[in-house]
C-alpha cells in the first residue's frame, strides 16, 4: 500500500513540475508587452478623423 502512495505522490510532483515548466516557457514566448510594442493601439484622434 505504501508503494502506491509513494508512486502517486511522485507522479503528482512530476506532473506539477512539468506543468510549471510548460507554463513558464509559454509565458516567456507570449510576452504581453511585445504586442503593444510591435502593434500599438491607434490614438483616439486618429480613429475619429479617419472615419469622417
């Protein structure tokens, strides 16, 4: 019975570490600040003058 608990706890720890690594690299790849640097939002004045 003890081996099943050790196996289960070890599996949960390995899955948690793999999830953290996956989440870390996804957050690095999808840097939110890059979206504003590469494609900034248009100014409100430009938006209203182009529609008229």
